[in-house]
C-alpha cells in the first residue's frame, strides 16, 4: 500500500516537473496541453486524471509549490534581518541564491503572473498579497520602522514585494547585452530596495499626507 502511495506521489511530481520543463523551454503555461504534459512525464493522458482534474488544477499545484519555496526563502531573509542584523545586500543575495537553486519554479512565477491562465494569475496575485502581508507583520517588529503605522507598513511591504515580482523576469532571463550605463538586474533590485527603505526611513506615514 505504501509503495503504491509513493508511486502515485512520484507520478504527481513527474507531471509537475514536466510542466515546468515545457515552460523552461519557452512555452507559456496556458499554451501547454494535457497530452504534452502527460507525454513528457512518461504516462498516458488518462493517467493525468488520477492526479489532477484539469490543467488549471495542475497550475494551482505549481503555484502552491513555488509559494512554499518563496516562503522558505523569506524565512531565511527574516533570520538574516532579525538574528544577524543583515543588510539589504545580504538579503538580496539570499533571495538570488534561492532563485538560482529553484530556477524552474521562479520562472513559472515570473512568466505566469502575466500568463493566459486566469486561475493561475489569480492564485499568484493571492500569493503575492499573502507574502506582502507577512512582510508587513515582520517590518512591524523591527525597531527602525516603529515610526510607521500599520497602513504605511502595508504600503511599504506591498511596494517591496511588487518590486521583487516585477524584477524576477530580468533576474532569471538576464539580457545577453545591455547598455554600459544600465545596472545588472541584481544591482538594480538591490538599489531599488535601498531606495524604498531610505524613503521609508524618513516617511511619516499615510497620516502625514495632505488630502
């Protein structure tokens, strides 16, 4: 019984890996067919339905997968900030290392946040919002942000997470050539985050803004 359960889990992973491999080859998730995924995973198309009802459900499983990886990465960044007193550069390095180690997952996130599958887009938006909420809660615990109220911290967290999500495509598919004056994607995201944090340090919160 255990062997059968393990085999089922292995086949499920094979389907997820097959979908990510097709995306890595340049395909959009919305253009991939069930038959293509099944063939790449080495099973017959009818075997797909033992694991997922349709391609959208497989897409949601991919969202859940990258969500777990993203949250694990955030936990390591949080440890760098809280326990080690880390700087922005170190936190960005932790994130970039995770992106490199889990490239296919983050490639899926980078592309499909603007992809053709509406359920996947919506799930990725929910993931982004959940990560923003978690980050706002973390920022509230840091002494250097005590001058900001909850609403201001939420705005700050949202800006940080949206910056990361928006920069992911460049981080994963770095252009072969760029203008000499342009920053590398890695340097760009570091400077963008520094800009946000420096501004937030001197910001008095939403209540200070005139109507």
